[in-house]
C-alpha cells in the first residue's frame, strides 16, 4: 500500500490554511539557525549551495538524541515506477537512523497535478512536520500554490528531484537536486570525446513535454555541442517520451525511419534508453554510443549488446535516488535548529563508463545489480540487504 506510516490519512480536499506558523529564532537560509529551534523558512542549511556527493552530511550529526517526535510526509508527482519506489526506500532508510522520526507517509500523485497538490495540502492540514515534495506532476510552478499553502500552515517543505521554480526561504525551505545543465554537459562531453574529430549526429530524448529537467539538460548538452561544430544535434528540443520505454521506442523508430545516420544518443532517463535500444534491435541496425542515467538493464545487459554491436559504448550519471536523503537531512536540521552544510545542488560526474576512461566511474559489469529488477538504479545508496528487501 502507498501509506507507510500508521494510517492517518485525511481527505485530499484543498483547504484554507491559517497564518504562517514560525517557531524559534530568526535566521537566514545560508546562516543562522541556532540551537533553540528554527522556523520553516530560515535555517542554517546552506540552501541553494552547489557541491558534490563527497560533501554529504551524516544524519547522526543532525538528528537529536532526545528530540521531540517528528512526522514526515513524501509527495511524489508520479510515484509509480521503480525509481520512485527506490527513492522512497532511501528516505525510509535514512529516517530509520533517526529515532525522532515517528513515521514516513507516502502519497503518489500518479502524474495527476490535482492529486499531487491535494496530497501536499492534506499532509499540511493534518500537521505533518516535514513534507518532502517531488513537484513533477506538471510544470514546477503549478505546484507552488500548494507548496506555499503547506509552508504557511507551518510544515517544513523541501522540494527535491524536480525544480518547483519558486524561491527558497520565501515559498519553501529549500530545493535539492542534481544540476541538469551540468549533467547535460557531462554527457555531451563524453560523446564529443568518443566521436572525436569525425563527429556525427546526436539525438536527445527527454521526459514529459516541457519537463524542466529535460529542457535544462538539453541546454547543457547543446552548449557543449555548439562549441564542437563536428557534432550535429539533430533535434531542436528534447524528443518527448513521458519517460516511458514504449514511447521512447516508438520515437526512436520514427527517427530511424528517416534514414539519417545517428552516431550517439542522449536519454535523460535510463528506462527511456532501454526503449531506444529495443527500437534499434527491431530495426536490425547497430547500436551507436549511448549516455543516460544509470539503469540496471543497461548495466547488466551491456556485455551482450557489446558482443553484437562492436561500436556500442555506454556512459551514465547517477539517477540520484539518494537525493531524498539530502532533503530529509536539511528538513530535520531546520526542525531542530541545527546545521547542515552539505550542498543542495549537485554537480554529477559520470557514474559509469564502459570505455574505462573516466576517473572515478565504474564499468557496467561492476555497476550491475544482478538480483534487482531491470529498471533498478545501480547508484542507489541502499545496502545489499535493503535492495534485497525492497525487490524481494
């Protein structure tokens, strides 16, 4: 079932909420906080700061030994695929390390904007202390009225994995994620390095139409390709797939039917890349080099595909299923008036590179999670036992 805390669900009606509830001393998001408590808009959490994964904080330094009980709610604009399942498991794994957390309640928006925003306001209405939101059921800003409403009701709201397009410290406490433009540049540079002076044609696949993470990653990739005229980015915007492998397969089939040679592919979601691969197999054409987010089917299936397609290579960045851990730690620091200096926004280098030329990246055979589903994320921070428990 979707709710993982004790059953305390309220109706999903949109409600009129009262004035902003503030507790503790005044501070700014970048400095302040103190030990007597912080409010739900300002805290010493380095809001908006940029960094890398080696700067992660420890929840043991944030969660008080004898703090008051805290309720946590998670609202995922989609919440129905393995990625979302893993994100929730990572949050629950992190929450289990903090005795002050009484439970984690999960609401899946299932791609419905109204259900997602109602989920946010319903959690606030019941007095949920911390609400973590993935605002991707529609344009980011479409979630802002509900996010503001929850903040005004006194909940600490931290958005993650999708940009709500608001202002930290005004509309919500913080937003934490990868930096999509940086990811786009990382993927594009890998393609430039692989294709060399010969260059070639590149196709970019995104998610739902207008998805900000897709358009931002596309912009980052385009910046690199524009500086390398031997590379031609075939499409002028992402090819929209709704992050659905079947739609990605259909779209790739359409590209292949045009007869233009394709030398490299960027997909902003690993499952979409799997659909692209199926389109090539159905067309009987050799796979080009491909870069995406990490996906177990890509890692575990690389060796077989490489044997049949000598020119095939794979590079991935982390699917960042762990980003909800960061959101939770920042919210807890705000709740208890503590400090969390870890970054909010992450520059993600390549996680996986089949060529073995990227420092710090693993090869697909090392990334493969042999006991997990095909669409699991090899870069998860879940332990082996937690992965086994999650996927059975």
